[in-house]
C-alpha cells in the first residue's frame, strides 16, 4: 500500500528504487551497497526499456520532471 501511494507522490522509478533497496536490506539481508546499486539499476533499465525504446510513458514524479522527462 505504501509503495502504491508513493508512486503517486514520487513517481514509479523513484518509488521502485526505494522499494527494491529497502526490501533487499530488510528481507534479503544484503549489504547496503549492493541494495542501493540494484535498487538504482533496475529502475534505470526499466526506464530505458519503457520510456526510450517502447516510448510508453509511465507515472513520473518530481525527480523525473527535473531531468526533463
């Protein structure tokens, strides 16, 4: 529920990065470094896949607006 609510405030990509990193640390007991790297890499790959290659817009938040997307 928190993740879905965060999508409306932060956008899909930032919310996904936070969600993935937090659950990797909490449930998977991975290191913070690995969690942050994967948490950032997965939304970046998804952004390239959907926004750049398929030209399919997904919900964006204020951070993406700063970058002009």
